[in-house]
C-alpha cells in the first residue's frame, strides 16, 4: 500500500482476494485505487469488471471519492475495450443488492462490449410512471 492510502479489505471477499493476488485474474488495468480484469463468465467477448481496490459492498456504500476514482477511469477503459474487441457499443452495468442480481458483494462495474448481431439482449420493456410528482418529491427529499 502507498503511504496515506486507506484500504479496506475483506479476507472473505473474492474480489479483495483478486486485488491481493491470492486469486488469479486476467488484469487489464491497475493503479493505486482501481483494478480492471476480465469477467470469468463473459456475457460478450471482452466483458470487463472495474472495481475499487478497497472493499465496499454496493454503489450505495461507496464514498464519493472512490466513486470518482472509478468514474474517472471508465471512459479510457471503455475506449480500450472497444478498440481491442472491435465492438462498437458498450453497456455500463452495476448490480446492487440481491434484488438487482448482485452475486459478488464487492461493488463492480461491468463493461459489456456490444457488436451488431452479437446475440446479447437486455430485456427492456418500458413501463409507465404513476404519481410522478409524488415520486419525484420523495426521491428529491431523500437525497442527503
Ligand atoms: P454480479 O455480482 O451479479 O454483478 O456478477 C458477478 C460477476 O463476477 C459475474 O459476471 C461473474 O462472472 C464474475 N466473477 C465471479 N468470480 C470471478 C472471478 N474469480 N474472476 C472474474 N470474474 C468473476
Ligand atoms: Zn472485497
């Protein structure tokens, strides 16, 4: 660890063990704060996970500073994934909580490259908003 760097690690966490080199992975990018590696079960070719090196369960738990470190690196990592795979589009996906299909409890940002005809599909059936004003006001009031 670098001087002044605060790292929270969880010995039982699979991604903390990847950060600590106790579990192997295919690293595509690494710096003091962020690690990116190939997903072991890719949804498309070049599917990459971007994680903070410190342990935080979900996006909701992420300190703003760490969220910023991730966000700062996403454009160049996305460009690299597209360039290397020849894909022309990419999904950024974060599953937070069991209800949102989160399986690994260390927040991770999926980069899922897309090409025409790759066969991957996210079902996207738009609904309608009931009580938009009440909902808007509730969410607005809940922002800390
Ligand atoms: P989720 O928590 O549902 O967002 O997804 C967890 C993701 O982590 C899945 O896409 C897995 O394929 C991936 N994964 C789990 N274990 C490993 C590992 N050891 N190395 C790389 N990717 C992994
Ligand atoms: Zn962890």
